[in-house]
C-alpha cells in the first residue's frame, strides 16, 4: 500500500470531477484542493494563524530552490524541518525547484548530471542534481516531495520538448532511486510525486504520462502548463494526461491558475492546484469574488461602504469595507496587502469547498457553467 493514501469519495456523473481525501502524517487533505504558495517558508503577507483560521488552508507549499538558498539546509535541519521551523502543523508540499532554476535562463546550464546555476541572491554557484534535490527535500521534510524535472518553455519546438521530456524521465529514475535509498529524517513518512512533461505536444504528453504512470508513485503531477500556451491547449493537454494517469492516485496540476482554470481542471479530473495568483494579484489590489474581479485601486470604490465580500468566509470580508481597503491600498499600507491576500486565498478555498459540494450532489457541471460567467466579470 502506498505510504500516502488517497480515497475517492464521489465521482461526478457528467465529467471527470471527483472528491476525495488524501491521508498524510500531518493530517487529511480534502480534494479537490488549492494549496497556497509559501515559497520561502511563508505565504506572503499572511500569518500562519490566518492560514488556519480564516483561509482554512489544508496544505501549503514551500520551494526547494528558495529554502536551500535561504535560510539554508543547516538551519532547517537543526530546526527539525520546515514544519518545526515555521510552525505549520498541517501538510506541506515542496516544489523541486526545477521551475525556479530553469527560469534563470542566463544564469544556469543544463547537463545530464543536473543543472548548475547562480544564486539570485549573491551570485554564488550551485549544482542541483536529482540526487541532491531528493536530499534537500528530505531535510526540508515536506509530506509530499516533487521529482526534479526540466520545465521547458511553452514556445519550445517539438525537438527540444522531446529532448527535455526524455531528460526529465531519466532524472525521475535517479530521483526515485535516491528516494528509495534514503530515509525520512523527522519520524514520519514522505511521498514522491513524478511530473509529466511534454510541452504542448499531445503525443509527448501521452508518452510522458505513460512513463510516469508506470512508476506506481503515491501521486502524480502535471507540469509545464500555463507557461504561455493558449488556455484551450492547456485543457487539451490535461485531458490527454488524465486519460492515462491512474485514477486511484491524486493528480496535481502545477502552477495553475485563475478560478476558471481551477474549475475546468477539476472537470477534467485534477485534484490538487497551486498558484501565486491569489496572493500576487492581491498585493496589487485585485480581488477575486464569486461575482467577478475587483480592482480595488479604482476610484469607484473610494466611497463604497459595503463589506468586501458579504458571502466570504474570512473575518476581513465582513469587518472591513471596500472604501477602507481602497484607502489602504492607495496609501500603500501593509495591512491592505494582508487583507487582499487573505481574502483571495479564502475565496480560492471557498471555491474548492463549493466544487466539492456540487460534485457530491451530482450537479457540478451545471453549477460550473453558471458560476464561470460570474467569475470572469470585471466589477
């Protein structure tokens, strides 16, 4: 039996959507789920207490690249891992750092052995190999570790995308070998997710999904989407991949996306999502609501004394008005960034809750069609 257990609870009769529960050492994760991004051990502008009580995040992310550089492995190991270091007692997932390393286009070099890169902090030189990335994630101590992959640019030609996919597969074999040779450091088990690549090419995506499925991992991820390709192409690739990945393991779509993207992903059988969009957009004054998006910087909100979101679940949605939030953002007060970030994260998690409810009721497809029109409005 896999270390991390996934139970499917309900399957939608008119789509590939399903609800389930992922059981981990640090708690249960209801699916479908959105995971707030805590890149450097912190979800920007949001306290862990707020993540638990207002957002009700069931799992958050850390990033291997950033945590490796700062605070560094010695600090994390001495602390007893990231859970102990940042005080987050619920599940954690760590991205392998591949996306961050490969985004340093002018400061990295890819070889069979791994990837050399220069730190964005001080220019120091480092090497990430599949083995090293496994060792780093053991030290971080996340419940779910990601395999080291190359995330090819969305505009890659077929030849490069194929070469990159094949390298990702070879690196996966090395990741799995190292994972099997090492033990968790902090008294609880960890799981390793492989990542499907193949860019925008359906035949490559099929090859990669078949290869990843053959590994029998606790869960599987879909990477290299939402990197510049048309939205419909992304949805097509999700359908191709999820027709092959095993149904009895969670499927994680990495780095996606808008509320509409999440619902369309759920309809195609995705269980897990992450994205910086709710916090990054929040810090720029953009709010997501069930009735559309709000640019709180616009003058129209200057004298609007309605609650931020009467239907929201976060305390700030009811305590503060749109006029007050407009003032905070215009005045560049840090509290404004905090309120926007909490609101957006709480909305994303509420959207997941609503999706689960409608899948369980059997009317997900009709509900999705209705709410999509609202989500894409600009208020």
